[in-house]
């Protein structure tokens, strides 16, 4: 190993199937991609690179989700399987003023 942290994007068993499907959509005329919400910008950077590696050359628009309270943040990160940067949830919990989550 190089000692560098390796960050991956959606490397579940369906990754290759999903990328092939995305390539098919792009080749069929899709004009852009909108991602799921993400909290770690490196996830977006890595996904855009993966799209280029697959020959997907359409714009990739970052998905945005407005979250009004900490409980919503917890639910949506779990539902979307969003990678959360270290310390973010703890900081959000401390900063929360809108619910008792």
C-alpha cells in the first residue's frame, strides 16, 4: 500500500451493473445525471471520474437535499446510505436547534 486513504464510490456488488446502465442511458441521449445527496465532496469527485472512465461524458449535477433538522439528516443519510465525513454528525447534533434528535 501507499499509505494514502482510498475513497470509493458505491462499490457494492451492483456497481458494475449500475455503471453499465448509466452508460446505456447516456448513450441513449440522456443530457445530464443528477446524483443522490452526498455530504463528502470527494464522493462526488470520485463518481465524476468513474463516469469519465466508463465513457460517460455528460454533466454530473450534484444532488441537493434540504434538511431542516438533525432527525431528518440522520434519516436521510441512513436511507440514502450516504457516506458521512468523520465528525460531521457530532457537529450537526451539537448545532441542532430544531428538534430533540
